[in-house]
């Protein structure tokens, strides 16, 4: 599985950005998909975990501001980020994992093992 992110950049506080992730090499009918981020000096954290059925689990810090979606049988995953704050500044990563029969599998951050290269999102103070 190969993941390639696009979008990102720098935006003023309160602005919006949209990240996209193109997935290729998908061999199963469905995958767990996710967005993570890592700020300088901090651990990588989950932003949005997307179940194969489309349900999404968001980090508390982004609820109500970020919206994750998938299309084209998960070959394209997006993250719409609104009302951006300086604390959203980070490198954002697209991630994927093969699902299992356990319904909550995709909502476990540790299961993801395919990663994109990441892209920078900057919200200046």
C-alpha cells in the first residue's frame, strides 16, 4: 500500500485547509484509514480514525472543526480542517491498515502500519 498526501501549507488562524491522501496498491476490499499529526517536540497523535464502514473517530482537540471522509472505495481520503488554530501546526500523515473482523479495530491508533511521507501544516500565532 502506498499513500501520498497533498494539500497543506500555511494559513492564518481561523482559516481552512484541505488535505488529501491518494492510496494505491490496495488489495483488500476495505481498509482502516486515518490521519495522524506530529508537532515539533511532541509525540505523533491520531487526528481522525476512519473505519471501513465510514464511521470516524476524532481526537477531542479537533472535534467540530475537522471532517474526515473517504471516496472511490478508499482510494482517496480527505481531511477538511476548519477554524484552524496555531496548536494545529504539525506534520500531518495519512495512514492505513488492513481491517479485521473486530468491529473497533480501526479505532485503535496502534494498528496503522502504512504511512505517507507527511506534509506540513502551519498556522502562525
